[in-house]
């Protein structure tokens, strides 16, 4: 039975660790990463309609170019139904920042449309559709903590990370063709074998209160600090007032320090005045497994 209007949170992710192992024969890169959802979220609202529309409070993200449109079309094709829905997105996750905002919206839409259209598809079917949309989308269907290998879409669920407050910083801008540019800036010296990520995945630090950003790692840090305009200045301003070091998320430019607290958040906000960067105090989270 189809549902009426649904409103679903789409949670952001950070990468606690991210290593690139090398280039694959299919043109993608082999990675090892630990993904973790945090409670910074967009809101995706879905309701029945004749035909498909995707709107966003950021008008530049409305329409057919939004990954949510692709998600709806792909799920409808998989299920053999028309892609009839009105989907609205309220953005809070900074765009193209390495926090998985678009992928989170796509994952929330898949979960919501499964209910809206009365499909009752199992998680495996949704994950198959999600994998066709991008490497972060399968993880963001359920969130929590996971080890990602392959393109990042081969997932091994990890024990729940101890609920932790962390400071998330999003610089005010990004660059065009961000992901290929950052991958293109890597050299063979940046590649590794995934050992550091797997060691952290096996560590008790993930499920105790001992995990800090000291233990985190991101292969793109050098390239990001060189490529993103102003990032190094924002990074240094934050590092000067936080207890634990900044660590990049995804391909950036967003980064995090953990653990953190409201006192540190206030200090960072003061340090970032007139930089265009925004600081958020967020928590690690395991999202609800159902709409």
C-alpha cells in the first residue's frame, strides 16, 4: 500500500580514514575507508504526484541534474513502476564538501520511495540500485559505521562508534570537477595498502571513548591544502584553537576535529570570523533503519 507524504532526514558522513590503494582497470580507484554518519542532515520530503519533480531550497540543485532525480528513475526502472513523485530537498549539509550530502539525499529518497510507492523491496535491492548511483550511496542507506573497500561501495558494517561530539568545519567554497581534480593530484607516493584503515577498523577505539582525530587519516590532505583556495588558512586557524588536529573528510574541503565540545565550538567560530567558513558541533549517529 502506498504512503502519503513522507519527510526523511538525510544524514551527512565523515571519513574517519581514507586511503587510496591504486587505480583500477575500470578507471576508478581502489580505496579503503571508514565511513561514519553524523547528525548534520538535509530533509527530503516526498509526496505522490503525476510525473517526477525534484526541487531544492538551493535552486541550483533543482531538476534533472540532481542525483535524487537519477535515484528515482533508477528505482522506478528496477521496480517496473512509473517514477511519479514530488521530491523536495531542504539543504543543511554543505554542497560538494566531502560530507556526502548529495549521496545522503539519494539514499533517503530510495528509502522513502520504497515506502511511497508501496514497493516493499528488501535492503539488498535498494543497495543494488544505490551502488549504480555512487560509492557513498549504499552506505548512507543505513549509516552508522562501516569499512568501505573496492570503490568504497563494498561495505563491512562495524560496531557502533561511541557517541562522540565533533567539530565539523566547512570552508565557504569548493572547486569545479572536485573529485577528479583531487584524484589527479595524487602521486604514487600518496598510495598505500589500506593497513592504517584496517588497523583502525579493528581497533577498540571505535567503540570506546578513546577515539580521537589523532587516529584518523586522509590521503587527500596534502592535495586539498594545495588546491582549495583559502583552505590552508582556515585549517591553521582551527588547529590553533582545538585540542585535536583537523582531519579532512572525503576529498574535502570540509574537515573535522574530534572529540570536541561547545567551548571549543565557540572558539572556532570566533577564529573563523570573516573567512566564509562555517563550524558545526555535531555527533556521531546511527540513523533509524526504517523510514
